[in-house]
C-alpha cells in the first residue's frame, strides 16, 4: 500500500531501527514521499537530526599526521580569512534554527577550537538557545588549563580531549610541533577541577605508531575517572595517506584491553551513540570504541556538521557542503537576530530540505567503493 511516510517514526520503530543488523540496512528511497514541513525532518533513511558539530576555526596548534599533516599545512598554507569565518552571532542563528529541527546537542570543534578568541562567549550564547541541552567541546587540551573554568561557568556541559599517547616521544611525534605531554595533562586536570563532567579522551589508533600504548591509556583513564574512546584510523580527507593496513580494528583493541582488564559490553546511552561502550567487569569505569571502518554506524547517524565558513555537511566523508553563510549574509534585512540575513523560518526551510534529502552512508559502502571519493578535510569540519 502506498502513502506518504510519517515525518517521525513511533518510539517502537526507533528502537527497532537502532537494533538493525548490517544485513538489514535499507536503501534510500528512489523518490521522496513527502516534502519537508513544519514537523521535525527525517532523512531518506528515516534518521532524525539530533546533533550539530560546529567548526569554529580551521586553524590548529598541532600538526597531527592523520588530520593536518605538516607537509600540507605548513608555513605556506593559506587559512580562511577572518571575513569568511562565521561570527558567533551567525553560529548562534544556525544553532537556534537547528534546535527547531530537533537538534539538542552541539559540539564545538575545529581545527583547535580554543585558538578562537573568547570561545567561552559563544558557549554562553549557545547554552541559552531553547532546545539545546548539551554544549560540548573537543580540544587537543593545550589551552584548556587556562580556559576550563571560564568555559564551565559559561555553560559548557562536557569536554573531550584528544590524547593519542602517554609516551612523550610518541605524543610529540604525533602532534608534530613539539608540544609536551604535560600541557595536555594539565588541561585534563583543570577540566575535572572546574567540575566539567564527564571528561573523555579520544585516541586515534594507528598500527605501528601508538597502538602499543592502549593498555597504558586504559589504566590512566580508569584511575582518574575518565572515559577513553579508541578510534579507528579513518580515511577522512585526502592528505593523511590513509591505508587499511594502518587500521587497528575495534575488535582488536577490545581484545587487547580485555586480556589485561576484563571487559563486558554495555548498553548505549542513546540511539546514535557513535562509541560502542564496554565496562570493566569490576565496575571501575568504562571505555568506548569508535569503529567507523570495521563496524559502520551510518544507520543511526544523526549528525550534521557546520564548517568554519558556514557550509552544512551531512556526513564526515562528504565532498561538498551547503552554503548557509550566503543566506546569513544575503542583505535582505529580515533576519530574526537583527542582522541582514534571511529569517529563521526561511533558514529552517532550507536546512530541513537539506536533511530531508540526505542519503549519506559512506562507511557502509566503503568496502564496495573501487575509487575512493574526494572528501573534505577533517580540520575544516571537525571530527
């Protein structure tokens, strides 16, 4: 029987979708069943929009080989000029409209977000947006010690610190600018002292580079009330020289840690959680693994990404985004925020249409792709 598909599946349908196996993945509909309306939009695979990642700068004080390799992002690299970067007010407008479409969580990323001046002011602005219940930050932690309290006071809910190794030599090789480990550890401690909770660690695991330190990182986090999440090395962008042989699978990570610190699987906290949770059997904390390469989670992806210059991306592996900055600065003068851009209602219609048309599932298709498609650099839209 034909008919327009509902704009929102019932809760039981959501539960079922969250449990679909790889074999049950559905294909995008050949034709849209209905136009986006005032209801919360679903994409072509019935995925809601719940999370927005906002890149506040394309600059970073690290040159990690898997993200911003020095050979590409060296002294001669041209970063975005100030005029092309979204202002805090423009970001807040997009977040406000995104909240009306179902977004409840916002994560600030980069580049390195803390190199953007007065980031705590943006946090305070976003924390007051109706419908936003969680404002989080991903950072390399170098500037966090000086900013943690101000960020917490502004309304930051959570922080994730990228920490690829506790070995000083490996850590410096991976940040490739000689930043000492102690500065990141000081930032982690400052975040905890400021009352930001939870504090999570992200570790990108690359075979033969830092995978020998998995147990040490697990013990470090476990002993300090932190949650470490081990991330499979991904083929994001075109500059990191990705090879499948460099990937340490999530299953291998779990196996290595389980051999030393027994683990058992834990239920996800919510639909669309990117990390698979594993808790220690003795109850002393948990870890997570993000297995985009070997165990894709496209089926439950509820995330959109806003680039530094105002383009909306519906997938981390997308090659192109949708220009919202042009709308925010179109000069019509009827913007809800007092600026010259389009109204919230007009921007909402555009963003709803973008999400409604979404079919992205690159990670599920990776194995069948014979020629790797171009994709945007991670430093441009955040991880």
